[in-house]
């Protein structure tokens, strides 16, 4: 029986296998179904076939057939857990290209393995125009990774996606707008013809977006950007200008070709000048074109290439006749092109001294005001922007202490009350386009804007009192123009001329509108200028002597220092003040004695200049100042004391470092030995609990201040005022008897020690306590967490220190 059953089982298996073989043999192949165009057969095959390779082949075949009826079967394949089948289905959907397959393909982009996402992206690109509306709508998604995928697909769709993307730039949803913008940037050149018309539809926000897209297209966008130079919006014009400059050399030929457009010519010139050297060769070639010759020539002249070489060659050919060439050659120092300027500079330095007077004349004209046909030479505003303002109405702004109604006007501002920087800002805020400052006292005016005040954008110049008042009397009735130029390269040229320029530069120190330029040149020339400057100190003009002193002080050296010390006795207070100031800047120890004597000067301004100079000199001035301080005939004892205290404040870092160690228990062997009864003076400092010198040190007599660690005898170490519990008052809720929040009574205490710096010995110590706090109330309402007494008064500590012969003030 058992054998018989085994036989039947084997027979059943063979029969089933044979039947399956017959079924497979009868089933048509994928290639046969494709040849027959049998969509139904393919879908049935996919339904019953379990072999992955066959299913993939069937999916590929459905894609080749391109029948939209296959989409539901392909979508169903996307739901299977087999990446290869999913990928085959996506590729088939892309080949069919029917809009019904777009959303399933987009769904496959989300939360799928990279291989499926890549296949979905390729399929969506294959969909072409059919996918674009859904892709753009998908940009609404808040998923940044998904949006990035859609943007990439749209950009790969190329020109066909551009019209819809351009329209999407105005979409109400921000993500859609941003996605469209990024896609158009990636598409590049094919998008430009569709974008340019949008720029003239009047929507400023859309215009700016379109400009940004064009800017990122570089050279391909040059024609469109050139068209924008005529745009009604100044902002768009500026963006186009900046973009063309950034594109640079690739834009040059298109720019030059457009120079015959009168409306855009000035813009184009400016762009080419900004691009610079890359424009030169094409501009030279453009000189042969009649319609471009004038414009190209103007640009080359501004760059300096049209005039510099002929002038230099003419001078070299006939140096005897240089005067006719000198003036235009000197003006070549202002040419914007660096190479051209350097050629001019070399020629001028070779000429030397004969060119200096011409340079000074040019410097004089670099800052001037023209009003009613009269030229007024002015001073620049140091650190202010250069510029030229022509044919504008002058208005008088008084002190310019508030913005006025000054749109498009040049404003006259009198010196006083506010800084020049503040006055200029008020003019800017009021719409003014330039400032003419004038002095409120006789003499010239040389304003300065601090280097960190960079928000000044309008040019300004400065006049003396007389010229300013004349302009003030005519303000509002007439037009005015002025110019202020950057002459730093001119200054550098005179410095290179060097010693031959010194006599002219010293003479120029007498002129109100040239002395600053001359000072800077002489200071840069340095030592060779010292002897001529010292020789000129005998001049009777006090202002000139003062400028000589300043210049010598900036050059420095023993000879300059010695000459300035002598001028501390000059009859002019201005010269004495300048001499004291310069000696302080030189930190001249040789000047200490004469400076201390000058504390007796009758002019307060001189005394304060002396005080500041002694403070800058520092420790070497301490003993002479103490000697003056103790001299009963001295009239400026308080100023001497203030000077000593300021020197102490500036130099006390080393003393503080030692005092901190002493308070922490570390003696300083280099300190002075404390002998209580052998001296009336025991230099000390009072140190706070947070390692700073206490302001109580200011109450010490100036004799008791230790200016160096070697003078330090005693250190008073303040422990800092801390709270000490006096009593904890406890309360209970009425009725329930439960505990209520308590109130603590505190008083302040402070540990004070007096320590000898040399050996660390404690000379004295005391614990100070402040007053007791008020008593806790019998009953309280609300929350009263603590009650404190008064702080310990300084007078208590002072009185205790006095017992150690430390004469602190009350």
C-alpha cells in the first residue's frame, strides 16, 4: 500500500508539471504581443506573470506601444515592492507621455529610493509639455527637497517650459515664484526672449525678479540688459549697469556697438570705464567707425591712453621747451588709468623742481567754489567724498543743525555747535547735493570727518569767514558750483620729487588752502626737510611758525625736538600750545623741565596742552611734577596734582598686578619696605574685592600714590560687602496655622586688611559691619522676603586707615 501511494504521488507531480509546460508553451511571448500590438495580451501577461524580467520587459513594451490605456496597469506596478519593476513602469509612463501619468510619477519622487527618484525625474522630463502645469503646481509644496527636484526637472524641460515658468513668476504662492525663478536661471539662454517683454509691463516687483534672472545668464543676457539702460525705473537701470560691469569683457563688443544710441551713451561709457582694461583694445578698434569715434575717443581720453604718451614723448624730444607741456602733463596725474598716471608721474619726477609750482596750482584748483563769476579757493573736507556739483542754487542753512527743504540744492553751513559730520548728514537728509562750510572766526577752515563715519555720500568744501559771509549775503539768488578732488596721487608725486620740492612746500605752509597738503608732503619727505624747516622758524608770522612746529613734530628726531623745546618760550600762545602738543606726541623727556615751568603760562589753553604733554610723557615727569607740587611759589598746584593722578591712572597697571598678588597672599620682594614711624609718606593702593584699584585711592594725597611697583609699600585689600543673617522671622497663616513664607533680616559686613607689599605681613585687619536692619513687622501682607541694613560707609574704613597714619580725605 505504501509503495502504491508513492507511485501515485509521483505520477500526479509529473502530470501537473507537464500541464504547466504546455501552458507556458502555448502562452505568447512579449515580443509576439508587441508585434501584434496586443495591449490586452500584454496587460494580461503582466497580471499572471511572476517572473520579474518578463514583467519588466512587458512594461517596457507598453511604453513602446504608447497607448494611454496601459497607464492604470503601469500605475499599479508602481505600488509593488520591487524597485526594478517600479523603474520600468516609470520609464514606460514617460514614453507614453499622457498627462494621466504625471501625478503618479511625481508621487514617486517623494520618499522613494534614489534609483526610483531618478527614474521618476527622467519620466517627467520625457512627459514634456504634458507635465509642466503639474510640475509648476507642485512647487507649492513645503518640502524643500521635493521643490528642488521639480525645479531640476523643469530646467531640463528646456524651452518648452519657459512660457509657463515666465507666467509663474507672478504666481500668488511664493514657493511657485521662487521655483520658477530658479528653473529659468538654470534654463539660461533659451528663456531670455520670453523674459525680456515682461520688463516693460509696469510691474516693478516682477521687473526686478526678471532682471535678477537675466543677470545670472551672463553674456547671453547682454542685449536684454542693454535695453534696460533705457528703462523707466532707476533701480532697474542700476541693476543692469552693475550686471554689465560684472559680466565684463564678454559684454564689451556689444556695449561699444551700442555707443551710437544717444539715450544710453552716458550709461554705456560708465560701464566701459568700470570694466576698465578689457575695454581698451576694442575701443581703439572702434575709433575707425564714424558713428562710434567720438564716444570711444572720450572714453580713451578719460582712461588716459590718448594723451599721456604723446606728452611724455614731446617733453623728452625737447626738454628746453617743457613749459608749454608742463601744465597738461601735471593734470595727467589725475587720469583714472593707473598705468597712464604712472607714466605721467615718472615724467614729472624727472622734471623735478620746475614742476612743483604747477602742481601746487593744480592742488589749489582741486578744491574751489565758483560763485557769480568769482573763484574762491577752498579746503577739502578730510576723509569726505570727492565730487563736482555744477549749476545748482545755493541756499543758506545757517548752522545746519536740522534737515531743511533742500532738494537738489547746495547748502551753505556756518561752523559751530555741531560736528561737520552731523551738518553734512543733515544736508543729505534734507535732499541737498553738496555742502559749503564756512568759518565763524577769522582764518581758514579745515574740517574732518572721522574715518569710521562712512555714511557721508555728498561732497563738501570749506571756506574762510570772509568768503563764507559774502556767499551768505547772496544765497538763494544765484547759482553756484564747486569741486573737490582726490589728490593723493598728486601728493605721492611731490613726495617722490623729494628734496627739490622742499622750498616750495615750506612756502606753501603759509597758504590757508595749501598748508595741509604741504604738511603731509614735508612729513613724508622726512629728515631732509628738518634743516629748512628749523631755518624758517624765525619767520614773524605766528601761524606759519605754528605749522612749522607741527610739521617738525610729526617728522621727529633730536634736532626737531630741540628746536621745538625752544619755541615753548615763543611770544605767540598758538605757537607755545602747538610746541607743547608736539613734544607730548614725541614723548620728549628733554622737554619735561620747560613743560613743567610752562604750567605758569598766562594762557589756559597752553597750560592744558602742557598738562596733556606731561601725561603722555608719563613716569619720567612724576618727580619734576612732585617738586613743582611742593613748591610754595607754584600757582598751578591743582593742575599739577591732576596731571600726576592721570599719569597714575595710565601707568598703574603694573602696580595693580603686584597688588592683586599681595592681596592673594603673595609678597613682592621688589616693593619698598614699610617703616611706619620713619616716614610721613607710605605709597599704597586700595584694592577692591574684584581686583581693581578702588576709587578710594583717589582720596589719597598725591604723594602717597605708588607710580611703580618699586614704590609700593602698603596694599589695602577690601573684601567686598556681603550680607550677614541677623534674624529669620517666621509667619503663619491665620486660621489654618500653616507656615507662611519667612522674612530674613540682613546686615552688611566687609573684611578689610592692610598688608605690607614687600613681605606680605598683615599690618592690620578689621571686620566692618553696617547698621542693623529694621525689625520684621508683627504681621505682614504680601511677600517681604528680606530686610537689609545700610551699606558700610566709606568714612568708617577711612577713619580706621587713618590710625595707621594714612591721611585719607574725609
